[in-house]
């Protein structure tokens, strides 16, 4: 595989990975997202290393920009699903911290009553 086709292969892989990430986010499969995100990040890192060394032809450039548009749209959809979930998680964490703090402050008194 030439470097040029490897560049396009990287863009195709990123598009496929982001589509899978969106599907997982839509179905609430949060545990599987980090592995795909790591694969995507690794592919982007590889792309950063190889792309500057190559010049894409007109067709490849057009395909690249279509893929970039698709990837950007998918990431927007993923964020719209993930961000509310992160906000909920943050609220739960805050609540747990408050409970723990209250238990530390008043837990011993509750234990004495039993």
C-alpha cells in the first residue's frame, strides 16, 4: 500500500470508527466508546505523521473533504448525545461527594443512635 492510499485509508477508518461510536452512543453502550475513541485517536496520529509527506490527487482531495465533513457531522451528533450524559454523571458524582462529606461529618452520630 502506498503512503497516498494509506492516507485515504486513514480517513476511511476514522469515518467508520466515528460511525460506530455514534451507534454506541445512541444505544447507550458507554463502556465500548473509549476503546473506539482510542483507535480513532491512534489513526489520527498516524494520519498526522504521513499526510504532510503526500500530495493527494483531485479525486482524493474531494473524497477527503467529503469524509471530513461526514466525520465532523458525526462528532457533532456524538457530542449532542454524550454531553448530557456527562452532565448527569457530574451531578451524580457531586451528590455522592456530598453524601460522603455528610457521612464523615454526621455518620458517627448516626452510628451511636443504633
